[in-house]
C-alpha cells in the first residue's frame, strides 16, 4: 500500500519516454526503444537520430503505459509496439489508439479517470498542432496522476495548445509536478508547431503555477526544431531556470 510519503521518481529515457513512479505505481510514458533510423509516414519521413538508452528489460515490469497517441513513431516506435504487446498489463491512451492497438489498451476520453493501484489517472485534453489541424494530426491525450495525499503530476503528451494547459490548471486547481513535451516539432503536414516551443513551455509552467518541470521530447529526432539547450535558455531568460529538473538520460530523479 502506498502512502503520501512515497517519493515521485522520474527517469527520462530519451525522446518522450519517461519512467514515472508515483504512489508506489510504475508507469511508462510513450515507450520508444529503437535504434536511430528512418520512419516513412505517407509522403514524409521522420528520422530518429539517437539510439534508445534503455532496453525493455532495463525498464522491467510496469503497472501501466501512458500513451499520448499511436500514430507517430517518435511516440511509439517498433520496439514500443512490441513492448505494449508483450509486457504492458494495461495501456491507457485515446479511444482511437485503443481501437488500433487492441490487447491491453484502454481508451480514455478527456476528463475520464481510471484507477491504477492507488493512483487515479485522468486523461486530459491535448492538441497535436495549431487550431484547426486536428483532422490531420489525429487525437492525442495528456494525463494527470494523483495518489492519495500525494502530488498532482501532469504529463502533457504531444500538446501544442496553451489554452488546453490552462484548462488542466483550472480543472485541478494546482499541479505539483509537470512533465512537458516540447521540442517545437514540425513537419510538412501542417503549417505550425506540433508540440510546445521552448518559449511556450515557459508559459505553460507559469499557467500551471510554476511547479518543477521535467522537459522531454526535445532531442533525438530531426523534426524537433528546438532542443533541450534552447529550452533551458528560454527558462533562464524568464528567470525560471530553477524550475527545471536535471535531465540525464537513464538517471532517476527522486522527489519527496
């Protein structure tokens, strides 16, 4: 049985992938395990530039996977799909992705909640690009995790909308810890960014009440037009660099 004294442990693993341990429950967000390579998607090719830092065996058993969406390989690559099929006892994602994936996948609509151990997982709205491009980019979701007496942890998923960040903040009243997907991702599919820019990540942190922030989805793919260094520079310029948690891939961060 978990208690409010259980620490939150975050282990960034490159790209959007992060191991989240909260309330005694282990979650893996957006699993990617492949080596560098190319991924054709229609007329586009997404290029992964760095190898995964951990294998599925190093991750070990989790209680659930938190999958923002299934339609793009930078959030669910070949190795990630194999992991879902063979290792994940539960995958929480969008209803559309759950239909595609089958197996242990369960779809959650925005604001719908599911209990995993002692942790309440609430799906929250996300938008994978500028307004009006949802029909091109497909549905995505973020999550808020809450253990009894513990912090509210926001995992943004591939979200580009500050308006939706504000909806999350309004709904929960406070966010104690944020995992923000950034990188200003861009492809020829739409005219605009598919994820938060570095400057928008700063504004998202302000909207959320300036909680500690773990930035992910900033490095490892060619279509990320900004990186971890530019994000750190943006937070520093805003006087908020103290919010950023250190990112060393494969190294756990324990937060009491």
